[in-house]
């Protein structure tokens, strides 16, 4: 689908807009497939509602004739009928000929008394047809609502699934608040465009047509005169159309900005509070909210302006009816009432029709945004012949891998490394050395610009992403816990785990002790991002999640950074136990945590400089030796390292 910007929409002519809207609405119609039976039932009742509109006019005329004839105006009524063309008289009576005959006979049999049973039965035709009209309207609304809610659910689910399938670079460019706005609000606008407009496009034209036909049947001369004004109802729509397109599009844009402000303020509440920037965030929110309200008012003013303008045009028709009756003394009261009823019933659907075009303009921007996101292809996709990673051993190889974020320089360049199965490795280097990038490539958040990355000798691009990640356990430096129970946060690592397995993982992570001390134990809700737990407790829950996963490849991004010395030692023992038989790669800033690694990889500015054991690197790697001295206060004398501890004996490096 060709992308349509809000700016484009605001500048379109009415014809250009209708052409542009055809594509998105065809796509929306595809969501009706599973519910077409209920949708068609709603359309049927909408059509019936429209046709009953004209039946009401003829019913009012018939009832009026009976009532006023029984009040001694039969001679005048006969003269009025004789003055009409014969075919019009026959047409007017056709719909009610049988029923009318029965009621006339009953009325005659009762002497025409105003309170006679026959007359009452004739009068009951009015509430009867009103009941039928109301029932059709209700069934139309119910069916369309039923369909619209399911279509809305389907659109939201599909869009959310599509967003979950996007690659990490998609989220690097998007604002979380705008994504929420699109999934929640703009899908609702798309659903409204589909069902509300589809219903009115059938129901309202039929309501107008049936009323027009009824007026023609009653008095074709009057109908021609009164309906000359009807095309003028389109003029208000054309006048306000472009204004609505412009204001409606800007309203959606400001609503997205409002969501961004809220989402970022809530997510970064610790930063907001620590910098005392509450008033600053309130000012940003107030500004975005005020702009959105301004455009809502513009749109609503334009929308509501159409109604009075259409009604004003309609009033000329009523005035014409009064003049027509005044110059035609031969017309009876029933005739006049029927014509007036026809005009009254004609213009409400006309007003609804006039708003359809405006509603379409408002919805098109939202609908376009929804389908743009649905059609956005992930930058990282499974190949058509991608396979499952069966029996993963954990052998990893980077073969001359290079990668860059966007158009900047390479984050890693020409990296060639081989990690043997079952061994432990560590990545060290200053911030920006490319350590985390290697993790992202291994998890296939991104694909290399050059070279190949293999697991068990298979290029990861030939492995299904889900299968690849199922074989990798991760403990991130920045822990993230869901606003759920401790139990569910640990279970996230293995959804089919038993409670015994979850508790065992917690014990290995040295988390069981503080968990059972919580008010509800494992069923304690941790709060937003784990805010009810300390940093160390959050990280131990995260480690328990990785332990439960029990994947053959384990990635540790400074997994013990938030722990005190005693807890760190206990966790390190648990991680050592967990790492047995697994390929473990750790990003470490505190070198004390990786001194026993089988191999240490020294990186700088995206390149691998040295690989070796701790002792080997002290001898041959100047960068590693410098990092070691910075942390432990070493002085290198005669090629040997002498430790000179100060205070408690250990400093800390800043995080990568």
C-alpha cells in the first residue's frame, strides 16, 4: 500500500481523498471474513430500517385519512384524492391496501366512533411501525457492534504480533508512546471506519430513498419542488471537508506525542524524581494535551457545523411545504401531515450521510498508520528454509564478522573468534569496545554486515530465531522484571516449569531466602520493573530465570554487578555450578569475576586484540594489564605483578 502522510491528506481534494481511501478500506474489509454472516445480518436490518422509513410516511398518511374522514372531512378527503393522478393514488394505497381495507370495515362496523375498536386499531399502526423501525435499528446496531469489537480485537492482535516480530533496530527508531497510541487508539479508529461507515452507507441512503419515494407517491409535484434543495446539503460537507482532514490528522499526531510524554515520564520516574523535574514533565504533558484539545475542538466544530447547515437547508423544504399547502386549499390535513413527516424523516439520514465523508477523513490517517506498521518488514527474518537447532552443543564461531549500527562506523570489525562447547569465556575492554554488540549478534537481534556467525557449524541465518534463542540463557546487566509475581518472573525462563524447578532455580541463585521472607512469598508482586525489590534481589531473580532456562549457551552481562561481596561470592559459586557443561560467555568489568575463565578476549574499538588466559594476557596484552592495574592497584615490576590492596582491596570500574 502506498504510504499516505497526514500532510498529504490535508491537501487532497475530495476526489483525491476518496481514491486514496479506497486502498485502506479494502484492507479493512478483509477482516470481515470470519464474521461476514453477522455483518450481513446487520446490513440486512440496516436496509430494512431504511425501507421502513418510507413506510412510516405512508402509514401516517393512511392513518390520517381514516382519522380525519371519521371527523367529517370525508368529502374534502375525496376531493383531495380525486385531484391526484390515478397512478399516484394507487401507489400510495398499495402498501397498505389489504390492512387498510380491514381497518375501514372495522371502523364502519363500529359507526366511526373516535373511541371505537377499529379506529384504535388503525391508530395503533403508527406505534406498530415505530416499533418495527426501532427493532430494525437495534438489531442493526447490535450486529455491527458485535462485528466491530471482534474486528478491533483481530486488528489489535495482528498489529501487536507484528510489532513483537520486529527486529531490535525497529524499536531503536520508534517511540514507545507512539506505538501504544497506534495499537490502542488508532486501531479503534480503523474499526470505527469499517463497521460504522459500512452500516451507514447502506442504511442511510435507503432511508433517504424510501422517504423520497413515499413523498413522490403522495404528491409528486410537491416532491419535485421540495427536493430541489436536497443537493444543497452536500455543500456544507465540501466546505468543511479540508478543515476536518487537517485538524483530524494533527489531533492524531498530538495524541501520539501525549502518549510519548506519559510513557517516558512513567518509565523514567526515578530519573524524574531524583532530578526534581516533576513540574517540567507536567509542563510537557500540559503543552501536548492543550495542543491535542485544540485540534479536537477544531475537528468537532467542523463536524458539528455540518448538522445545523444541513438542517437549515432542510427548513427551506418545510417552508416550501407550508406555502404549497397554502396555495392548494383542496389538500387535506392528512396529506399535509404525511408530507411533513416525509421531510422530517428525510433529513436525519441526510445529516448522517453528510458526516460519513468527514468521519472517513478522520479515520484515514489512523488507518494508514496501522497498515504501515503491519506492512513494515522486520530487518531480521527467518529464511524460507530455516531449521530448528536440534541438540545444540554450544559451539560458537564468529568468522570475520563486521557490523555497524545505522550509517555510523563499524561497532565490530573483522571479528574472528571460536568458542568451544562447554568452556567459559570472558569479554573485556573499555566502553564501546563492541562486547555487547557480539551478544546482540549471537542472539540475532541484528545480522552482520559482513562475515558469518555460526552455532554448531550452522550459520545463524539458517536457524529459526525462536529456536536459536531457546538455546541461549541471558542475564543482563540491566535487569528487567515484569509487574507480576516473583514466581511468574522466574517462570518466564521456562513456561512449562514445575514449582519445584522454580524453587530449585531460586535456591541456586540464592534468592529463595529473601523470597520466602516476602509477605506472599513467591506470589509477591514485584511492582513496576521490580521496584519493590532491591537491585541485588532483582538481579538474583533474573539469575534464577536464567538458571531455570538451563540453555546450553549462557550469556552473562556483568551478572553480579548489583550484589554485595558476600552475595557475589555465593552467586559466583551458583553460576560456576550452572556453567558446567555449558558454553559460557561473560562480559566483565570487575575482572575478579572472570580470572578463572578458560579464555579471556580483549577488545578495543570493535576489534579483537588478544585472546588468552589471565596469566598469558598479563604478560602479552598491554590493555589487559592496564585494566588490571586500574582495578587492583598493581605495580608491574620486573615483568611480575605485585598486588597492593588499599582499603578493602578492590575498586570498581564504571559500567559499559
